[in-house]
């Protein structure tokens, strides 16, 4: 008789495991209490622990009773606090566009969020800037959505599925032959054509796609960020390791993301010449695309940790200056968030309507 129950027990265990993908009634109750007691929040989205820990250790990040310190939901820890009188909910995404997009979507699905601030380190594609400088781009693009062309075809040849509207030649391409070490010659890798993302905005018709390549940050947030351009930032990692000058906060035109850790000078120079990128990294465009589709204001703050691909006189850049770059991004974020306390009732109304 006991053996007859074994398949039932196995099935029950499998169902329980599958159910972990759903949010329990108990968790939903805790989420609603947090929204009622603390919302709407500014959502803080950070890639990694070394970019989050300085916030947790900062006296500027304070508890907000009666909110809990955190809620753990589907593998993410959502931390509650206040910065400059502004209630925030902070979550760490982990590396990559996928993690950043999933985490930002979960944040917006769970909590009443009136705006998003994202920060971290980045590679630098602009040789006119220095390691430690903090950049605030106006536009973000995802640069690892490609249509890879077959050998023998060129710019005049239509891409597969281009006629159906899936792909385009409007944004341009990278031809591998242009970077052959011995000089330009045919290369079987041929060319990759950069593509816009397909998006489905909340204001649109479901299942009717739109396209987005350069995604703008909030014009209001970008304007507020001008107040940070005179900030004083430290120039030294320690008593013996200093940057040539004190780092600066600067608003820039464009930032670029891809699922690529870029440590190649030729590709860095291509991205700068072709797209005008300044910070290059692995998360911001995903945060931008999710926020854009939800019509939630957002801004990204990225501190430069290395000249992508080398060429700087500063030696082992990313490893040596990681800590100061991460701290600089945090310091700028901690100054920016209090500016949102007076961002206006209009943004709160938008967030409340969405929720």
C-alpha cells in the first residue's frame, strides 16, 4: 500500500517546486504593506555588491520604520530605506542585460515606483575623459542585438527577414575585414548589422511592436543632474595611488550597453566613432528599455573605471581603480536622489495611476 503513494508524493513535491515561481499570498501582503506605508518609492537599481555596499555603509542611507529592512522575492532582495528624506527601494541585479532587465521589471511589477536611478562602473570609450570621472548619459542603446550577414553579401544586400520588418540596415554595421591585422582583406566573418530592440509600451496596443534604439532618460532628471557637475570627488585610492586630476561629474550624450566586457581598443574606437558612446557597460540599456516601456522616469550614473581596451598611462586600470570608481558613482547617486524629493506631484500621479 505504501508504494502506491510514492507517485503521489513525487507529483506533490514537483508541484511544490513549480509553485516557487509564483508569489505567495504572504509575500503579496508584505509587498502591499510596504507600498501603503512607504510608496511611492524611488527605485534604486545597482549591478553588483561592490557598487551597493558603499550605500549600505553610508550614513546617508537610513532605515524607514515601519518598513522592513528588506523583502526577499524570487531570488532578489529588495532593501528599503531613505536618502535625503526620499523613500527608496534598492535591488541588486547581478551582471548582464538579462539580469538587469528581469530585475527592473520585477521591481516595477511589485512596488509603487515613481522613478528609477541606476548606477555603477563602466568602461570608457572617450579618451578625452579620465578614470574616476562620473558620466550621466542622455541616451542609451543596446549594441549586442545583431543580424550577422553571410559571407559574400555586402551593404547593398537585403538582410534575412528585413522585408518583413524584423531587421534593418539603417543603423549601420561593423565589417570585420576593416580590422584584419595585415590590412583590409575578405574575412569570412563578414559583417554584423546593429539592430533596434522590439518594445511593447504600456501606452501601446498589446502585441503590436515598436522599435527603439536610442532610449532617452528623463529630461527632468537629466536637467536636475546638471546641479551635480561641480561636485568634488576624491582623486586618490590611497596615499600612494592617485589619479592625474580630481574626477569630475559630466553629463554626456550617449552611453552603450552590451553583453560584452569590453577590453579591446579597436572595438572601443569603433563604438566611439560610429555611435558616440562614452560609458560602455552591460546593464544600463536594459534598465532604460524596461523603464521606457513603463513610462517611468529614469537616470543612469556611471563612473569610469578603465579605458576600454587599454591605452591609458594609468596601468592596470580596472583592478586598481575599481574601488574609487564605484565609490564615486555612489557619492553622485546619494547627492542626486534627494533632488527628486521636489520632482513634482506629476511624477507621483503617474506612478500611482500605473499601480
